[in-house]
C-alpha cells in the first residue's frame, strides 16, 4: 500500500487550474512528483502556476484535445516561458479595473476637438 505523498507548496492551485483541461490518462500523482522535482531544482511555485494559467488560457478549441500531460508540460519547463505572459495579463486587468488615467501621459485627442479649440482661441 502506497502512502499518499504530501502535496508541495502551490501544487493544489496548479492542479485546480490544470484539471479542467487534463486528458483522461493525465495523473495527479505523476504531476505531483514532477512538480516537486522542479520545485526542488529551484523553480518558483508562482512561476509554475502563472505559467500554467497563461498557457491554458491561450489554448484554442482545436488545441485542447492535444494538450500535453501535466508532467510532460512541466518537464519542458514551459512555465518559464508563460509566467511572464500571465503577470502582464494580470497587470493589464488590474489597470482596467481601477480605471486610472495616467495624467502624465498625453491623452489622444480627435481632430475635431483640436479644430474646436483652434476656433475658440481665434474668436477670443
């Protein structure tokens, strides 16, 4: 009888993101072992989780049936490529949700607005 391994830091979050896309022969045990191996080798759990989220969001409907096994994806170290994409995406979402206008950046103006202002100044 095999004793259940303790899940490494961040693995439940990684697996909850991966599970809806997993293939029927994708195993949690193998994914957990591979995940732990990468964490022990120095990978950051946040990088793996963010990379998985960005990768999974990028899949088209045509690509979803061909998704690699979680362990295979981890062994490719694909998370290193995708983690930055996720952070940029989260940053854009945060900027949109706060609706902050950067006052230091010139805002685009239409040519009609510029013509109106020119006429207004000429009339003065």
